[in-house]
């Protein structure tokens, strides 16, 4: 049967959808539904097609297929619509999963993409500018390692530093550098390589400058500690910073060339100390409280490399890898384009365009530098395997660093102290001994050097305007004697009786008199402070020894730079440490100063290649977000230096077998263990 239904738009009872259709047709519409549509009004041409579910079931006898869903006017969704929505949600979820998987795959390829970008940028003017700027920062670290040793012979006399206090200064400086390496090595992953390097150099400059003018030992100790804390972070930052601007096939060679600046720092410090410190007249004084001696001018001159490095770093950009780690893509892209344009313009190809338009975001979670398939075992098992492997490799690397630092810094203390001891033995062998001499009414107007006077008697004698160097009076009598303008070095009075005598304007203090009996003795205008003596030949020899030791590493630096990428880091480290151990063993055959100096130079030249290899592999082995491990390793290096300094110094003058055996064992152990480290020669910087 044919049915015709007519509805008029009239108010709130109408369906919203139908109301919208009515508005389109002018307010009224009529439709006929008979299966064939041959009677009644025809359909309007602009009437929108409806689904069958949209038909009303209000009329009795309607076909089931043509019934309208009764919940339509109540705002209840149709079951088919719910199913369709669920299907759409599942499709969208699958689409997002595919996009996430694709993004993860792209992120895994980021190291390769970054390596391709650096190859496209090339190696040229920009890297060489950064090379010299960072080299100056490394040179500043090298200079700082020599400053305390060079100024101590003068500073201990200028500020009356005792032997125990002198040892405290060396200890605190190493502790400060160790803490600085740990702190700044971690901060450079959070704050940026460039910013941390600026802070490091600024701290070193400020406190080193203040130490030049510190008159008291306490202030001098504090300023040197703060300076060490600053410069201690230079090495991990410099190598990390430079490595992230190098492509894979250039990394090992140019990081090794960078190591030469540490050698230049030693040469600079030795040469300037040799040329400045012995010239006492180059200093000046303001009144009696402020003294600016030549050793303070030496510290001032040693600030020049750090100052030049600070100025240069200010004009250098941040590492693009660090910027990518912190989602600063636009800045990273601009820096990489600058590197590209600088290099190719310098090579005469300014038309080359930086074609990179998109840079993937690096991983910020656990970087998979250990290849483990995602479907192998559970997530906990993969995490355990990854971290145990990292721990094993890290432990091997820590041991190798410790062994090399222990032997290198220990022998670095042992060599100059051994030379001083040999000089002292040779000096004592020429000592003149005077026994039971009686000198009466005599004017001593000549210096007394390297003498021992036992059971002597000095009556009405005058000691005026002379120097007493390494002189000892034992069980002697001084009666009615006059001492004026006396300068003393290593001079003592033991078990002596001094009667009716006057000491005028001398530096003979109470500690110079041991178990002495004073009767009616007067001290007038005693000299404040300690006497500075720059005429000792030992100082000149030590400067020369340090200069030759620094120069001896040049061949080792060149060899390691040329072969680092050819034979690999592991062979360089292992071979260098084993050759160094052989040089150490041959120290047992050295019985003269010349032989010790010769083996010292050979040892330094052989061991520097191991240092270069360790610094390169420490940068390459760990991912960009974990470069703080380099700071930890450098801190362990300083800790080993502290231990070695105490152990090796304790055996000076007792035996040389134990220090040599310890150094030999450490080098052999570290060299063999280094062969188990992973090779990173062809590893893309992760």
C-alpha cells in the first residue's frame, strides 16, 4: 500500500536534522515512499540522500528495513555509529603506532644522519679556528699543572711555608682539579659545552690573578684551590666540544693533534719560569706589607693562554649536538649551516648550498650503543644485559685510566725529586767539616757555604753582611759575638751556648736554634718573612728538566696523531703503555742525573700516545648525553695522581726499587687490560 506523510516545520518538537533540511527547502517538504515512487509528489532534486536507518517507525505496518531508529529524536547514537566510531579509533591508533615506529626508526638513524651532515660541511677553516681556541684552553690546563711546582721553592721562602704546609698546597690543588673534573664534566651535558668552558676559564683567570697578590699563605692556598677547581674541568669539556664538530675519519687524528697543546703548556710554563723567577730584581714592593716578587709575576704571565682562550670561546658557537639533545633544532641548523658555509667559502666554493632541511631529534633515553634486538627476551633482561655490558666496559676503562695516571704522575713527582736528591748527595759529599776550631776577634766578611762546625769556640767575632748556606754549628760556644745583615738558607745551631751576643737585622729565627742555651742575648730588628735565594743551581736544573720532559712528548704526539686512525685506538693505548713499562724498568740501571733525565724523556715520549688514545676513546665510547663520563674518568685520573704523589715521594732517598716496580706493574696491567676495550675507530659518534 502506498503511504504519504506530510510534515510542517513548526518548533521544538521537530528533529534538528529534519529542521535543517526544511530550511534548505523553504520551510515545507513532501515525500512519497512506495517502493517505486510512481505516485505522489516527486523528490526534490536538492534533497539530501538519507540512509535507511533514518526512516521513521512511527507508522504501524512499516517494513523492518525501512523503519527509522526510535532513539534518533532522543539523541541516542545508533549501534552502527558506535561500531563505526570504534573502527575509526582503531584505524587512528594503528596510524599513530606506524608513525611512532617510523619516527623511532628515524631517530635510530640520527647518528648516521649527523655524520652525513658533518661530511657535507667538510673539514676546513671553522674546525681549525675551533682547534686553536680549544687548544689554548688545553694549554692553560697544562700551564696550571706546572705553576705550583715552579713557584714553590720561592713561595715557601717568601711566605715561610713549612714542609707540611708545602705538601698541603700540592694536595689541595690536585683535589680541586679532581672535583672540578667531576662537576664540570657533568654540567657540560646540562648547560652546554661552550657555556661551561667560559665559566671554567673565567674562574681560573679570576682566582689565579688574585693568587698573584696574596701575601698570606692561607689566602694563597684558597685562591689556588679555586683556580684548580675551575681549570680541572677544561680537559673533559674541550675534547667533548671538539669531537662533536668532527667527522668520523678525522676524529682520531685531530683529537690527537689537539693533545699537543698540553705539551705546549708545559713548554710555556718551563720557559717562562726559567726566564722570570730567577730575576729577583724584576719584582717590586709597596711598603713593608706588600711584596710582588718575580715568582708572582710568573703566575701573572701564565694567565695569558687562559685569557686568549676565553676571548676565543666567546666568539665560538655552541655544539649542535648539545642543542639537538635539548630540542633546539633551529639553532643547531643555523650553526651547521655556518660551519658549512665557512668551510666551503674558504675552499673557494661559495656556490655550494647547505641542503639539509630536516634534522632528526636525538634519543634522550637509554642510547643503544650495545646492539640488542627488541624482541630478544624481556625488557628487564635487555636492560640488565645493556647495563652490565656498559659497566664492564666502564670498569675496564677506569682501571686503564687509573693505571696510566698512577704511573705517569707518580714518576712525574719521582723524577725531579730524585734529581734533587742526587744533587743533595753530591753536595753533601763536598761538605767541609771543622772540628774544635777556636776563632777569636775575627771578622767573617765572606759567605759560609756547605760547612759543619763541631765543638768550636768563637770569642769576640763579628759576622756581618754574609750569607750562610747549608751551615751547621754543633756543640759550639759563641761569646760576645755580633751578627749583622745575615741571610741564611738551611742553616742551624744545635746544642750551642750563646752568651752576651747581638743579632741585628738577621733572618735567624727561633726555629734555627735547636736545644741552644741563650745568656744575655739580644735580637734587634729581625727580618720579617723568609729569605729569597735565587742563586741556587738546583732551580735552574729543575726548569731545564721540566722543559726537556715537555719537549720529549712531541715525537709521541706526532706518531699517535698519524696512526690513530690507521692502526686503531686500542693498539695505540696498549702498545704505548707496554713500551712505557719497559722504559720504567730500565730506570733501575740509572745511577746519575743524566741517565735519569734521559729515561724521563723517553718515558714521557712513549706514554703520551696512551694518553691521546684514552682521551679519544673516552669521547667516542659513550653517547652524547653521557659525555659526563669523561669528567668522571678525568677525576679518577687526578685521584690516582694524589695517591701516587704520596707513595712515590715517600721512597725518595730510601729506595728506588719500590716506586719503579709499582709504576712498571701498573703500566703492564693497564696495557694488557686496554686490549679488551672496544675499538671505536669506525664508530659513528652516538
